[in-house]
C-alpha cells in the first residue's frame, strides 16, 4: 500500500465498555459446573445490560438448583426475579412449578417495562413447558389474571399473550383475537 493512511494494526475493542466486558467474562468463567461465587452471580441477574444478565443466568443455571431456588422464589427486584425465575424454569423440575407460577403471579405487569413484560409472559410459558401443566385451579387463576390484559397496545406483548391464553383455554381469547 502506498498512501497517506496509517497501516499499523488497530485495537478494535471499545475502551468505553471494557469494564462491562470484564464483568461478563468473569460471569462466563462460571459457565460450567463447579464452585462459583453465587453472590457475584446474583448481583448481576438484574443488571441493565442484557448480555451481563444472560451471562449471570447461564452461570446460575450451572450451579446446583438446591443452592438458589428458594432465593429465586423470594426475590423482590422485578428484573432479578424475572432472570432468576427463568433459570429456575429451565433447570428446575415439576416440584418447582407451583412456586415459580406463584412468584410470577406476584409481579405486576403494569409496573414492568416492555422487555420485562415480554419476559414475564415468556417465563409463564417456559414454566409450563419445562415444569409441567398448571392445575385446573392455577389455570383458572391465570386466565382471570391474563385475560383482561388482552388486547393491549403492544403487538409483541399481544402475540405472546394470545398464545398463552389459547394454551390456558381462555373462553374469550378467540373472539378477542
């Protein structure tokens, strides 16, 4: 090359986000079975950066469920709870279904942002797919809670919600859909 532009190698890493990358890489080190810093993992389940939340969730899923399932059910921070409950729905068993559904029921979708509302619905779906079908009583309670939310002004939310209401056997979802 013959010209005015520099040809020296460039460091393409964004220095501005180096700290976030370092945190994510710390969490990724726990993406295998074995001893991990559960407090460090837990402190990042509600992180504003979705990549860090994802890395924390995967790290949590590699820890024994018995060491964290109670904490997931009791979590009060909405974002942390949604991430932890997703991990429990993915790694738990049928014995965890009622607790996961109960914890999701405590969250108010009107107090959640758009992404959190979608995650809230997806967690319901995931819990039923992975942990088992809800009882008739749970099904009726869920329909009573979710049916008034459909339709909403959010098409992405409605797309997930209609699938869930059909699965739960809502008597009004077909007419409203």
